[in-house]
């Protein structure tokens, strides 16, 4: 990336340091630390250290607040540009701030940009890397072949599933289990065609039937035909009937008022709420949200020693809604199953946001001149997953729940976990044997045979020609990784990723979950491989997060940064490009040991549009 990508360099920068008496010499230290190097005209001018913001005169270009958080409010009231250094080693942290400021300005950003990045916790080097990605583009995944039954995908018939589920039940009391549910997704797409109807339908110009025919809107037709089967029907109808003219309204107007109430009334406002707290299923006496259904599933397969732990990742602005949904569901499920459920939430970290650019790959700015950062996609959740304290984690999307398939779902969830534990125990045994230092040549052969047959690891055919030490190093490298067992369902045309053998830059093959957007569809051979896939990724993962010594893996070490996504959005009527991090179950787990296993379609019941709630899996049996 070239220097000076946005603005010319500043020639002189005035900085005031607000510090307590213990750090009164910080300005002098920084002045000695960074001096003009002869290449640039830039110079940092440090003003006398002062204890309070009120003591400063004219506003400088930047404040550095060292160990004095009480002054932050005063700076915010002045709309001043500042960075706070609250740490214990203030001198070293202040030096790091100045180095980052130098780098930011060298790239042509402004001091205001630097402060914005600092407050968000976004390293400037990460911004630089993402800008390079926009400029150079992303390399497409190289598919070798689809993963199919007996070639990268294990079959799980009912007998084998029951065997593995029983194995899991025997082992589960000795491990810490947790369910991890990405739940920040908004319901706007669920109601997209309904929102369009509300915005465009004019009862004075046409009937609803004419609108449906003109737009060929089959989705709206299905919605209206099945309207009384939705779990929210009675609640919304009750509100619409409060209109004193309701009985005299024509049928079309009643339908329109129902839709308007559903989308705009403060008690509903469904398109602006997260999916996780919407009514999905009707039970005797109450309606259940996806949160409720995930807790019900926890009782079925993630309970150990009478306790179930579940972690939802949500948007911070929706916390209150989730707390309300959780309270009723938790009490109901705990009473029904006699267990204790521990529930935690986390947000997608702001430091995982990524910079947006315009069509010329220049940083996009908001109306106020600030940089536009966008959420980094579900791949950012690898940080949330990395912070969990659990041995085995079940990963499942918030909208993939069922009214009446819980027994089947639980059986195959436990089967996947049983398979994980079985494989994990064998992997750990190999690693402990390697640590002992007395591995024979035949034992190594057996280890490699296991890695090939059960873990689908690409082991060089001539591995036994290497030195014994090299073979041991290679064996430890392929085994000492987090393990994920991923359920896969038969492909019936659902959009999304699937299981493939992928060829890496080093020529080695590995099993990966690949999205169509990662494939070069202009290459006929690659497109043919994609279309030949027999299975689909329902996001049904069981993950082992600890190594053979019981220590947590640092999951960041197993991310492939080259597998992100460039997406196109619109902001203020202008085209914007945004970089999404490698997907949570795609590139974010690219370095894991990956095992694919077939699970029944009955375990996959996503709600992508509101009409999916009319499917049998979401209706009372």
C-alpha cells in the first residue's frame, strides 16, 4: 500500500499530556522517544504536562490522558480528540500510542482517524491490511472435489448414531459442555416481502390479489393463506380488532392493517427485532421463541451433572429484549426438566469491525467525516468462541430450531459429540505417546494410518522416508489442533456452503466448508465441482477447544486470513465495499482437524422467511 492514501501529512502536531504527578515527565520521555527523522516535515510538539483538562489553554490537536480517567468526561464535553492510557506501564503504552500515531499518519490518515481507530480498538496495521485486500482482491478457493460419503464424509445410520450417542452419555459427566448460538441476526430478511407489500400496496388502486398477480408475489399469497397458523396471529389480530371500524372494513383492508400492525406497532415491530426473540412456535398456553427452543435443546443434549450452559452472541442494542425472552424460557425449561441453565451473552467485538471503501478503494467517510467501519461478519465470532471456558462446544444458528423434532436433533447432536470424544481420545493418546519419546516406526505408521482414515488428513505418501525426528514433528503438528465434527445434510437446493476437499497453497488437501462466493465460477472446472456437491452445511458443529494437556487452544492461530469475503453494500445512496472476516465455520476454522458426518434433514429446520414457520417442523404435531 502506498503512503498518503487519504490526506497530506501534518507538519506540526501539538499534544498535551494530562497526567498525575507520578507521570509528570511523560512529555519529555516521549519527546526523546520520537524526534523528526529527517525524512518527514512532521514534528510532535509536547506541551507542559498538566493535571487537569481545565488547566489547558488553547485546544491542542491531541490529548493523551495518562492514568487520569476522571478527565475523560471533560474531554468528551469539549469534543476534544484524545486517547486514554489507563494501564500500569504508562510509559511503554504511551510510546506504543505514539508509534501507532506515526504509522497512521504515514498512511495518510488524520489524527481524528487515529483517535477513532484507537477508541474502537482497531489496530492501524489491520486497517492497512484490509485496504491492501481491497486493492489486490482475494484469491479464490481451489476445489479438488466434493466431500461425499466414504470420501471425506462419514455415514451415520441409526444404529451407529445410537452407539455414539450412548458413548457421549457415558462420557459427558467428565467434560464441560456448552452450547454456542450466534443470535445477532435481525429479522429484516424474514419479512422482506411483507415490508415491500406494506410500502407499495395502495388499496385505492388495486386489490391484494391484483398486487400478487402483478408482482408474481407467491410468498405473500402463501403468507395470507396460512395467516391463522402463525404463532403470532391471535396477538396481532387482537390489536387490529381494537379499531372501532374493524367489523366494517373490507377483507383486503383487514389484511393490510394486520401487516401494518405486525411491522410498525411498538408491541411487535418484528422486522426490526432479532430473530431470537420472535414468536416461532405455538404451544398450549404460550408461544415459544427460538431462545426457548435452544434452551429446550440444551436440556436434551448439553446437560452435564444437572447443569446446562448456553452462550448467545447478540447485538448490544437488543440485550433487553433477550433478557426478557430468556427469563420466561429459562424458568419454564428448568421447571420442566429439573435442571439448572446458565446463560451468558457476548457482543461481536468492535475491534473486529473492518474499514469500508468506495469503488476506488479509498476509505469511505460518513457525513461527519469519520471513517466507516462495518461489522466483520460471523467470522468475527471466533473471538467470542475463543473466550469460552468449555471442553466441548455445540454450535448452532439461532433460527435452526424445531417444534417437534427435538428427539431426532438430540440423538444426532449427541452422536456427533460422541464421535468427537472418540476421535479426540485417540488423538490425545497419539500426542502423549509422542511426548514420551519412545514411538516405534510401526506405531508411527499406525498413527498416520489413523490420521488418513479417520481424520481425512493429507499425509505425504513418502512420509516414512523422512527422518524419525521429522516424522514425529509432522505427526505432532497434524494432531495438536482443535477438532470439529460437522454434521452435513443432503443437498436439496438450499443456498449456502458445503463440504469439499480443498487444495491449499502448499499443495496439500484438507476438508473445508466452502461458500459459493469463495469459488471462481468463471472457471468451468471449479463450477462443475461446486455443482457436484451432494451435501450442504446446516451449521451443526461440535467443537473440541482444548489440547491433550487440558489447555485451551488459541483459536486465532488456526484462522486462514486469505479466506475472507468482499461484499458490496449501499451507504447514503453510494456504493460501498466491505471486507468480511473469514467465516466462523469457513476460514476461521480452516486449520482445525475437520470431520464431516451425514445427519438427517430432520435436524435442519432454518427459518429464513416468515413463511418457513408454516412448514411441518414449526407447526404443532
